[in-house]
């Protein structure tokens, strides 16, 4: 019983990662073994295809979370963090290159002609 269960699980995992062509062939083989009608075989193929896509999506999502968490633990910056740093550097470089306006000394009352006594 346990061996049959393991074989079923292994087969399920194998189906999850098959491409559509191999999945179609497996559905045909299963349909033949179990004496299914064409309609039942088609439903079986669609079911296997749907489950395969769901399994791939789940694995992909889980893998993305795992990689993100691993990168965070290793202090590796994300693409977003790198982009923000690049933007900050560009702004700082632009400020550095911007021409500095010459400051003029404010005129005081002593320097004007009107205040000069004759």
C-alpha cells in the first residue's frame, strides 16, 4: 500500500512539471489504461494541464519568496534599491555640475552717492 502511494505521489509530481505535449501523451495513456471515452480523456487532459500550471505557479512563487529572503539575509540589494541609489547619484552629480551663481555684495548706505556729503 505504501509503495503504491509513493508511486502515485511521484507520478503526480512528474505530471506537474511536464510540458503540454508530454502531458497530452500521458493523458492518452491513462485514458487507454482506464478505458475512458474521448470526452473523459479530454477532460482528464484539461484537468492535468490545469493542475500542472497551478503547480508550476506555486513553485515559482515559493521560489521567488525564498530567493528574496535569502538575498535579504545576505544583504544583497534588490533591483529597486539599486535603482534608487542610481537615481540619487544622478541627482548629486547634476547638482555638482550645475553652475554656481556668483553672489553680489549687497549695497549699503555708505556706498551710495546720495549719502556722500559734499
